[in-house]
C-alpha cells in the first residue's frame, strides 16, 4: 500500500473526516488486515484563508507548496489537498513541486459523468462558487454548472465560515441550504448538487438534501483509496 500525504487544516473538520474515513474504509476493504500509512501536513487555516481573501495567490501557492514538498520528502507517494478552495492554486503547486496532486474537482466531475448528469448546482465558499477552478473540468465534459444567486452565495459563504468550519451544524442552516438548492432546481433544472466545500458534508447528504449530492469528500476519499491500494 502506498503512503498517503494530505495537506490538511483547511479546515480542521474536513481533515478529521478524511483521516477517519480513509482508515475505516481501507480497514473494511482489506478485511481488517491493514490501515493506510498517512502523513498530514496541517496548515494555519487563518493564514491560508487570508491569502485567498486577499487574492495573494503567489504566497498561497508558495505556502501550500512547502507542505506538499514536506509530504513528498517524507515518502508520500499519493498527495492531495483536503479543501476545495485551495485548488485555486493547484496548477501552481504542481508546477512548483513536480507533484501530480489528486484533484477534488476532477474526481467530482468524473463521478458526475458516471452518473450521466448534464446540469449540476455548485455550493461552496464564495471563491469556489465565483471562480472557475471547480467548474473547468465540468465545462470540458459538457456539464453545465449553476451557482446560486448573489445573496444566496453570500449566505452560504457566511454559514461555511462562521459555522461549518468550526464544526457547528444547525438545522436552520440545513433548511436554508435546501431552500437555495430547491430554488436552483426550480429556476435552472439542476439534477444534483456539488458539495464543493469539504465542510458542507457535515451538514448535507443524500438522506437530508432535496437533490442527490455529489459529496466532494466521499468522492475524493474513494479516489485516494483506489490510488493507494492499487
């Protein structure tokens, strides 16, 4: 089994999900005979977030590249970022480190293709919803990506930063998100919703969402499992 390296801490809640699910799923997959060798380089979330908010992508790429190089130098053979937003500098990190990172957007897009979706909604941080890095693979695959209206985007971003990033889950927030998704279905005919921030799955899933979910954490984890166990 290959050693797995994760750049975590953006945020802590999703990093915990990755660590727990990777261990438990691989344990089951191997018949309780093995768990993965995982190295985690945890970043200062506030520092990384400030770089994103300020549009300081050069320093963000440099900071995350330092973490990726540490994982590479520690013997990690499969390396990934555990946050959708940090993929805003994916190409720069790969260029700086020479590492082909396991991409969240690409993994989620491939899952959408396998389910034959032609139009999906996208929820995430304000950057994930308004920039193109989470949408590009879908566009190449001729899958239309719809984002919420401006006021709804701002509400979602606020709830992510002030609640979900801190592990706070409220029924009222779930109702707000579902109302937004239902509006996107009524106005644009979306078939499913991409949970593009890796904290949203602590709030929404197929059991409590008004539409099928493309859970970026679960999809990404399954892709990582395939790569470390092949």
